[in-house]
C-alpha cells in the first residue's frame, strides 16, 4: 500500500527542472520584448520626472446636471489628451477621478504652460462649409463622404438623393497656377454667415474697396497654408488652423472613409456645437444606411443649419459639403442635397457602430458643454522627485540588506535559495513594469516604489514559511528530501492564503482610491502575484534540486538544516503509525 505513495512522491520530485526552465524562458522572453520595444526603463510618474499636476472639476451648465456623465467625461479625457499631446508634450496623463474630476499630469516640457492653459477649456465644435479638399500629398482625389438628410417639418423627413457623394478636390491637378486660381475662386465665393451673425442674415455683404486688399492678402496666405499642408505629418496637423476664429476661413485635416488623411479649406463657422441639442447613434432598419448619427438642434441652431444647408445644396462637390470640426480636426464631412429646415438631421455614410457612437459622443459633447474649473495645481520639480526617488531607493536597499543579513545569519545555506528567488522576483518586476509603461501607461511614482519595498517583506515571508515547514519535518526525524515534499503542501496552503489576503487588500485599495495611491495598490498587487509565481516555479523546484546535494542532504553545519542544531528527535514512524504491522500481517 505504501508503494503507490512512493511512486507519486518520486514523480513529484523528479521534474523540478521543467518549472525552472519555464520561468527562465519567461524571463528571457519578457526581457527580449522589453529591449525590442525600446522601453528599457520603467516609465516615471510626474513626481519623479517633474512637471505639473492639475485637478479639474466639471461644472454643469444651469439645468444640465445630467451632462456630467461617464460618456462625456471620457470624451473630455480623449479631447484633452489630443490637445496636450498635439502640442508636443509627450507622456501626458489624463484620467478621470471620481464622477466629475479629471487629473491632468503634464511632464515638464517646453509647451507645458500652453498645455495647462488649454486643458480646462471647453471643446470647440463647429460646422463649417467645405471650400476645397484633397487627399493630403495627392494632386487629385475621389473619396466618398457621408451624406446628411433631415426633415423639412417636424413630422415628415426628406431623404437625401444619395447616401454618399465624392469628396474630390475642387482644384485641377494640371498645374499649381490653376490650383491656386480655383482655391481663390472658392474663397471669394464663400458667403456663409458665421455662427455669431444674426439668424436673419443669409448672405454676407460685399466687401468695400478698402477691405479688398486685406481680403486678397488673407486669401493668398490661406492658399499658401493649404498648398504646404501635409496632414500625414502629426506636427503639421496640430498646427493647421491654429488660432483661427470662428468667423474666419481656415485649413484643417481629417480622415476619409479610406482612412486616408485629407486636407481642407473651410469657410467661416455657420453653426456652433452648442447649437446641437442632442445627438445619438442609431441603427437604421428602414433603409440600407446601417449605423447613422441623428442630430437635433436648438431653435436657433435649426435656423442656422437650415440657412447653411440651403446654400450648400445649390453648390457642386465639394462645396456642397459641410465639415464637422472638433478642436480643429474634421471628424465628418457629409454632403447636402437639399435644405434641412426641420431642426433635425441624420448623417449616414457606411459607419461602423464604433464610428457612429464616437461621432455621436463628439456631437453630444458640443451640445452639452462641460466647463471645468481648476481645483488645484501642483508643480513638481525633477530635482525634488529625483531626491525623493533617491531616498526611496536607499530605504529599499537598507530594507533588502536587513532581510538578506537576517536570512544569512538564521538560515545560512538556505539563504542562497532565498536570495536567488528575490533576484528572480526583482527581475520580473522590473521587466514587467518597463513593459506596462507603453502598454497601459503605467507610471512608476513614489507610492509605487513604496509598494515595491513592502513587497520585499511579503516575498521574504513566503520563503520563511516554506523553510520553517521543512525544518519542522527534519525535527521530527525525517531526511531532507522527504521533508521538502511533506513540508510543501502545508507551506503552499499558508503562502496562498497569505498572498490572497495581501492581493485582496491591494485590489480593494486600488478600487476605492484614486490618483497616486493607486500606484501603491497596483504595485503591491503585481508583486504579490509575482511572489506566487516565483515560489511555485522557482523556489520550490530549486529547493527540490538542492535537497539532492550532499551539502544540504547531509545537514552540513552551514546548510541551515543541521539536525543537531534543529534539535531533531529519533524517527517516530513506529509510534505514529501503529496500524502498519496490522497492514503487513494482512498482506
């Protein structure tokens, strides 16, 4: 009856090399991925890199408390990210805090002050007529665009004559001269009223002779900007139309349905984003349009939208299109076939569900603007963060040194296994933190460093539990190899319970807290999981291999497993197993 147990025990002890090979392969693979990604150091938080941390609170407009919701807050985060990173400020962190706060961490940089001035302002959404457009970097274009349809009354909907229209360049490609002449004609033909003009005005007044030269100069400047604009260049896109007023014509960039960058000359803003009352993505089952975006305008917005669509419907492509411009970027450019005067409109254009919902969110954000006020602004210098990091690393080194000294003095040879396990755990932690920076934007801040320091004690505690279980088995008179295998199940149970409690505390702390404290909780949870991995795949297999070595198996004085020092007693198998003779007799 004992033979099967011996077989299982031998099988359990016979292949520790597989576990060691697995964890070593994982370390090599992760390290290779770290070097391949080019991120060989953990991403530092603002408290270590220096910069500005801004806490913004969303303030609702009167009667629009419901505007502060998760969708609008997430949209605001996306817009702020695009703003500050478009200014050339890299590694900026924008994240929500609670239900109405947004934290913006701007690392120190040349444009950080300008970024601070922009992050709290409400997103600007405009409807501008398209005067000219072409694929950026190409002389001629033919790209489909969405179309807009609406209702001429509150009950009946007028459909567009077609679901899409070509969005081609208004300029021929034969020469730069003809291109410039076409653009000039389009600009001079623009008689679109601006958003600030009165609702009753349907056309602009003829320029006076004194203003003619100024207009020609602005037109020539805009032509030059349009000709030189390369929307494939991120910096050029960020600079396009920068500083343009709503009543001015401007240049802009956007992506067409083929995911190509397209450049535009746009007329004065005819409708403001605040004129949109409601926008939502719906799946149109009555036609083949699929996912569409519906818009409802305010009474003032309906008048403006009716005027501009009435004018655009008389034009040829692309002057029959209007561009929906969010923070200077064209997010859609539907064509118009007839005046939409019913106060509502529908944008269709073979949208996917994600594209329709994204456009609806952008329009809703313009319709329900979220204004922000600064709650706090904290400036952290790189020198201060460096000093704090230096102090934290010293504290961690002292703590690690004390742990190693204790292990060496108390466990002697066993301390080699513990130190090797600590090194493996440290290597995994470093590599994973370096990879998490570019993947989930994890930043190593001071609380996260503190979490890593606390993890040293948690990891050391797992080794101590395992070692003490082994020594208890030796005190009962067992040799080392069976002692290791008998000690492991009980030690494993204790380690798992201890690590589960630690991980649960880290998870709760991560959920209920915000900001930098989450860095502490995240690091504590990560290192707790790695402790389980290291103990199971490295410490225990390594201990199994070392138990076969004479230095440990014979209980050398410096092995930490000397039976005499541990007060081992003679084997008690006969007194502990009185049923053994009976089983032998029956056999």
